[in-house]
C-alpha cells in the first residue's frame, strides 16, 4: 500500500530530524572503532555512508517538496494570491 503525501511528509521530517543525527553518530562510532584509518579511506567511508542512507528511503522523499497532488488544482493556485489584473 503506497503512503499518502501527508504521511510521506511527516515521515521524511521525522527521518531528517531524528534518524539522520542517529545515523551520523552511528557512522562516526563505527569509524572510530577502527584505529584511525588513512584520511583517504576515512573520507571514502564517510562518503559511502552519506550516499548509502538515502537508497532505502528514496521512495519516502520523492515528491515531498512539490504541492500536494491530492488537492484540487484550484486549491493549489489559491495560495499564489491575486493575479496581475487585481
């Protein structure tokens, strides 16, 4: 069952505000367990982990910045304000 637009917006906000800081702490902890790897390897690990977190969550974030597709087109245009003839 696909998630509604409203649910995806709330879930994406929760992921960004709670999940991302926890993921960053976990990534730093995992790299810290290794005896200070070379800079290039550490950079590659952080870059890979920075890319890896978004792959399973791609469907949640897709289209969240767009207007709600479930609303009628007139409701989306009403938020823009009066036109140039007003």
